[in-house]
C-alpha cells in the first residue's frame, strides 16, 4: 500500500574544489563518469573501485552519494549513512543525500528521523516531488494524515503522473473520512495504472 521510491543518482559529477591540476581534474571527471556508467549497468563493485580510486579530498558530493548507494545496495546500511553524511559535509545543499538518508531511516522504522531528512531535502529543493511523497509516507507511518495529505498534494501538483502518489492520497483521505475525495484519487490511480500497462 505504501511504496517508497529510492532515488538512484546517475548524473555527471561536478568537479570538486581543491588543488588539483587541470589534467587531474579531467582524470577525476572521467573516473566519476565511468563509475556512473558502471553503476547504471549494475556493475557495482567496479563502480565502487573507480570511486575509491579518487582521493577523498577530491571526491564530490555526488561521488560520496554514489558510494553510499553502492553500500546500501550491498546491505551495508551504517556505512551508507556515513557516506551520505560525507556527501552533506562536502555540500550541505546536496538534497539527494538528505533524501537517501531519509529513505534509510524510513525503511529502518525510524519515521521521525526520516521526516527530519526529507524536510531538509525539500527545503533545499521545493520542487522535488519524490521528497514530498516520501515525507508523506513517513507521516503516514506516524498516523499524521493531515500532514501527509498536504505533502501528497504537493507531490501530485509537481508530478501528476505517478500512480503511487494518487493511491496514497486516496488512502490518506479515506483515513480522514473524506470518502468522496478519496474515490477521485483512487479512480485517477486506476486510470494511470491502465495507461501504464496498456
């Protein structure tokens, strides 16, 4: 009923600040790009090896995040949390790291900690639909349906084509005894599902 979407980052890394020479910067960019491609191809060990070959001081926030994703994929949750925090240390406005931390906490049954991280993510990037959606999921786990309703409205406003957004909004509205409104969201969910699978 409640779905959690995990964001996998596949963007090109931004060159970290530091004292690297131009040729070193180019090498770091190439290594980061190669790691991204390997990760996208599910060659996670090779991607991790590439990323770890970059000097820690030269790693971008995106590099740290991708290492965290790999560790999370491998079930090494504590190490993933450490890497996401390293990404935040590198760039305190890197909303994707807060979002991924929120996902870990929500999956681990710590919705209050997840809420804290999701709030940071959407404060930095208010148009991040999945941040609002997962914030709503955390509120649902706590039975805070009015807050979940608001976050789901925001997510739907930002990205109207995600079936789960509508399904969860129907669930929340039903919990708030707004049956008629819930029915509309459920109908729209069914319509989106039919269109996705036709």
